[in-house]
C-alpha cells in the first residue's frame, strides 16, 4: 500500500504498464485462458459435499414399491392420448387426482403473443394441479413436483412415465403422516408458458402477454421444485438439468441431494448427457470434464433455460429437472426406482428448517461429483479482463501525455505574447533605450516563432504543400484559398477527449435502440407482405445490420468539425498512408466484421448443428433455419420471461461493435478544391 500511496512510485508503475502494455496484455490473456482451462482437471476442483445438514439424504429407508400402479397409469394415459393426438388428457389427470382425495384445481390462463403472431387473438391454456395438505403443519411452506403435459404429436420427448410416477407418488404420499410441508402436484400445458402463468397466478403478478387468471387454491411459500421429464419405457440413467433462465443456477446442495440419492438407488447420473469419466487422470477424462464445463457455460450464456424448472429460479425457488434417458445398451431401470429417488428427495426436503442458503449459487460443474466455486474461477476471469484494463491504462497515459504537451506548448506561446507586450510598454516609457528595445522586439518575435503550436505549423506546412501541388497561388482562387484555410483552422481547433467521440457514442446507442425496437416496427408493416414471421424478423434485422455497416458515413454527417470523418485531429501524417498501414487497416476491418453480432449469431447456430447433418450444405441450411427460429424465440422469450439475451445483444453488444466499426474507418475526408 505504501507504493500506491506514494505519487512517484505510483507514476513509475503506470509508466511501466504503459511502456510494456502489449506484452502484459498478451501474458495476462494467455495466463487467464490457460488457468481457466486447467480448472477442468479434477485436482484443480473440489469434491461435492453437503453444507445443509438438515437434508439428511438417505437416512431412512425408502418405502415406495408401487410398480403396478405406475404400469396401470401408463396404460390408461396412453389410451387417453390415442383418443385425440393433438390434445392432452387434462380431464383424466384431474379426475385421477380428485379420486385420491387431494385438493384439485384447474388453472385457466390466456396467452397474447407479441409481434402480431396470432393477430391480437389470445390462445387459451389450462393447468391441472393438486395440493396435498401437510397433516403436521399449517401450510406455511410447500414443495412442488411438476411435469409437462405433451400431446402424442409433440416433437418433444414424451412425459408419460413422469406423469404416471407422479400419480403413483401422490397416492403413496397421501397415506403418510410425516409431511411437514404441503406438496403441490403440477401438470402444465404449453411447456414453460404454463409454468410462468401458474407462478404469476400463485404470486398474484400481472403480466401483459401471459394473463395468469385466478388460482382457486394456494399453499404457503414454495421452497423447492422438481420437474420430471420421464418417458413411458424403462430408463437407463437420469440426465440432470440445472441451468435456468438468464444463467441462474439452483443451490448446489439441491443438486448434490439428487445425485446422491440416484447413486444410492443404483441409477447412473449424467450432466449434459455425459457420464463422469472412469479415470480422471487420463486425456479422455480431462476432455470429458472440459466438455461439461463448456456446455454448462454455453447454456448459461444463451440465457435459455435447459428445462421447465428454470422459471422457478426467478422466484428464488430452488429447482432442477430430472430427464429420463431411454436405454441404448446396458441394463434398463424401471420406474419404481425413479419413484424411490423422488421419494427420497422430497423426504429430505421435508426436513428443511429454512431456505437453501448455505451452499453455492455460483459454480461450474466439470463432473457430477466435483465443482468449481466462484472464488476459484473468478481469478482467471480477472486476468482475462486485466488485459483490456492494461490497454485502457496505456491509452489513457498516451492521451494524457499528448494533452500535457499541448498545454505546455500553449503556455509557452502565451508567455511569448506576454514578453512582447511588456517590451512594448517599456518602449513607451523609456524613449532613450531604442536600440535595446529593437533587440528585445526581435528576441520576442523569435521566441514566439519557436513556441508556435505544433498544430499551426503542421497546418501551414499542409497549406503550402497543397498550394504547390496545385500550381502555386495561381492554382487557387480567393474562395478556394479561404475554404482550405477554414478547413485547416477547424482541424487545429478540433475537439479532443470525450467530445471527439461523442457523435460515435450517440449514434451507436441510437442504432442499438433501433435494433431493440425494430421487431415491433418490422412486424407492424409486414402484414401486406405474405411471409412467415421468422422470415420477416430475420430479413428486417439483416437490413438494419446492413445499414449499420454504413455507420462511419453516418457519423461523418453528425461530427461538428468538418475536418473529421470519425474521430481525432488531423495533420500531414494522415494524408499519406503506407501500403502496410492500409493492409493492417483492411485486416482490422475484416476481424471486426467477423466478430459482429450477425456473425456471432450464425456461428452459434452452426456450432449447435454440428454433427446433425452429413454434408456441409445440409448443415448450412439447418444452421440458417436454426438462426431464424432461434432469433424469433429469443425475442419472444424477452416478452414472455424477461430473457436478457436479445436486450443484451441489442443494447450492449451491437453499440459496442458499432463503436469499434467506426473507429477502424476513421480517415481524412476528401478536400473540395
């Protein structure tokens, strides 16, 4: 701290950073990336453990042995699906829950899709839920078990097994008296929209696009939720989905609880459908752990929930999804084991005395048995960010030095003017010292010439060279000379600092706002054009992005000084660009274009489609369709669930990219002579 408090020592540190900024940036960035990649190596991560001792996982013997009930429920549900392939049997589920003696309710809600997708018509939806009242408590706390209702023609994985297990567990739980918390059995329509509508209705929240309606029955404060996506047939393992909306994660203790109970029942657990490596000290083991880390961060960065559980996390309700994976090879597991796992999870949650709070909410999982906490992965991330900070410090030092040099030059010029004025006063008061006054006059003039500002000298030199190139004084008439002189005067007095880049910032932000509000405007003028809504939005945003490529020309119209096309002051060194400088400028433009928002969106779609098609052309076609569909869903998620992805790209990524796109196009405009 003594070094930082000493101005001289602090200045030395700043000077060293400014002098070796390129090397320091390279070292920090490479070290940060290498450190971050090393976190996937198991010795660099910690083993999972329970921070909440009240969970007591596996302390009691599970008692659920109702395979006959599960099989009967599956058969009945399948027969109901065959009656109408487009509808889900809500009435059948409602009657089954009501026959068990539970408080059963229907939740009606309506959906108003944005962007005129349904032409201002509302789409109805209906959820079914039942509440098992705790016999040993006053309904102050509750747990949720949910499963989506999917029609037979749905493209998503059927959830027949999960619904059958839930109904069997409801019958089993109804017979027990040790419950201290209410248990809510929730069957949702329209996937995540149904979950959002039910949660809004439960917490009495009004929304513009999802109108939740009124819930006839409620319980207490919801502490945790478990979403089931189990197919009708036997399963081989459980894939645990934890990523929620906008990158939120459940408490690590909840994840550890599910993993521990699955292993206790002899059911394998995977993360992102990848099993834990058998040998962690091999290259294959490291690659598996690194793949899990990257996929987890990829899903979080997308802002999309990996399952229906993600919407519970918005209300500080710890939740995750258990996805049953059908067996390809190996020994299958029956639904009875799934029921015992869920029984163990709810019996452990029943022991909680308070909300989950002791374990981590920010973490990365290389495997199901190890984790990387926020205190471990933030230092390498800080090193990566330090590279940009060092470069910013170097630029600040360079700008400060230039400003100081300009101020010193101006002060010296003012001192020369003061000396001239003082000499003139002495001439009027002392008539007998004419020779000394003449020599003082000459000295003052010489000092003034020596201290003339650098910008003025450059302007005069540029004016002289241009006149000579145009044939001397005769090559320019009076108007052209005055126009050129005014242009150079403006260049000498051009704004510096933040004022010089203010037009760049303002237009970047304006383009970001246009892209954020663009979909509504595009769809409002689209009805005369008979196109699909995703095509309309995609081509409309592409047109806006193409217009933003002309951004440097737009900036030139708004800059106050006519001598600037983008930013900064000019001089003779801006007129002639060496060949290598032009080549570097073209390379910079190509690199900036490759990291544009449009390129990143298309690259993300291509990465998600790798391996799904055999030929390159088929993969490109699938990537384009994925881009259009994903863009539409991202915008809709922003309206329905307040997803941050589209606002993030529109209001942050695009303006920043436009700023750098304008910087690499800075140049001197053509002179009118």
